[in-house]
C-alpha cells in the first residue's frame, strides 16, 4: 500500500508562504539549514523575509558541505539547540535537506547521528521539519532516508520518522540553476525512477509511477537545461524529482546507487553525475534478469528494437540509448576530469558489491562485476 505523509505546497511563489506556514504550525524560531552557494544567490532571503514578516525569528546555518558529514550535523544541531529553535527548515539540494533531517532528528533523539545507521537503534518521531528543494534531483524532500558521510564512507540511514511535515516546491527558486547542474540533478531523478522500475521491490503501483516519471523526465529535462528560465519545465522536473523521491520509500534504488555512492565517497564525484555515469552500465548488467523492462526503458529513451534480441543485446542497446540521451542534453559528460587512482578499484568494487542497496538489485553483483563496471565507466 502506497502512503504519502509529506504535505506538498507546489507552485510558483510558494516559498513566500513559509512564514504563514510556520505560524500555522505554532512555531516561534526557525533554523534555516542551507549552504553558502544558496546564500550567495540570495534566494534564502525569500524564506527569511517571509518568516520575519510573520513574526517568526530565523537563524541561518549555512555550513552544509557536499556529502554532509557527521560533524556537519553535530555543528548544525548545536546551533539549533543554542538558539532554542522549534522549527528546522532545509533549503537547497540533497545535502542541505539531508542535513536538516539529521539535525531535526537529533532534537528528539540522542547524538551522535551515525548511531542511527544501525537499524537496531530505535528513533523517536521528529516533527517540525520543512524542506524546500532548490534543485530537481535527489527527492530528499519526499524520501524516508538520508545519507551522512564519515571518513570518506557514505552511511545511508533509513528513517521514516525523520521525514518532513511539509515540502515546498517552488520552481521559481530553480530558474537560476546552471545548465550542467540542471542536467546532473535531473539525471539523478531519472536514475531513481529507472532503478525503482528495475527493483526487486517494484510492484504494479510503483511501476505505473516510475514509468511515467521516466517518460516525463525524458521529455522535460532537455527543455529545463536549454531554457533555464522556463518555469513550466522547472516545475515538471521539480514534481518528477519529488515523486521519484517518494518512490524511494517503496521501490527503492538498486546497484546503480551502490555504484554512485562509492563514486562519491571514494572519488568525490558529485552524486548526480555519479548516477549519470553508473546508470547505463547497470541497465546493461540487469538486462539478463529483466530484459523486458530494460527494453521498455530503452524505447522511452529513443532506442529501436527488432524484437529478436537476446538479453545481452537488449542491455547494450538500452545502455547506448541512455548514454545518447545523457550526452545530447548538454554535451558529453567527461569523467576524465576527475583524477582517480585505478589501483583502488578492487577495493572500491568490494564496497560496491556489499553496499546497502544491492539487496534490491534483480541480479546478484559480485566484486568482479563491480570491478568490470568501474573499468568501463573510466575507460
């Protein structure tokens, strides 16, 4: 049974309603969790001004870093506690939203945050969180988890009780996103839908949503990249990212995110790009287990099939279709700009094979398979 607990406010200008929403929730002081990039653009002022106009105080924690760390969370929680904030607002991409979830979780649960990477540690519910995505990718505003890093290791934390009460989807906040970031975050959302569609946890209800998301992203992501000021394209992508984030609770991700998490933690490749590099090779790998589904994805992305292809051929055709779609949006993504030590690949492959989301992959991935995929990605 699909259940959606996060209340959505969606539409142009909705960020200006944050103040009245905080008053409705009976809040007096907010901690705005964001990063210095958002602050540099000034768009956070729409939230701060809305709060203050409604009599709600606001303090800003803007020290969130990409792949937020446990220390990052501890620092943000200290500011929250020191200022006695009764509301946490996460504004930005996946990193600020995940950090805000973690900070708010600690308002009701003992530190440190990484103790909850162990599912045996029970969490109390953590109300009082609003999230405002400024990119269309992670879907963290609707997902039931967060990812916190420590010592170059990403720790996924499944925490349904840490979800937001409200997510505010305002496409006007996204019109200034640079084309390359629009591409990478949009491909992250695409990877959520593709992996959910090829997950062992998929069912007819998630299939209907994920297949629709793949089609919609294929149509609207190129428009959002080419015309960043197109509010309709931004809204379509924002809704897709949120819905794909919702599906993370039910159909989950699989080996694509196992690869992407290791590309991020070991080689510091931004998550959206990491997904874009991983997805075609995971499609090819999983075709042996789900040829019909991989073929359907390939067709949505523009591939042609004669109908007599074997699973290996289906996988290769779908792989190439994804790469063509990925690279035609804004030109080829060049992974060679990231310096990597290929001697570390065997260790990274072991980590990929043992990563949490492999449990949802339709085909068992051994370390040798993961090593082969790493070599292909960096070929």
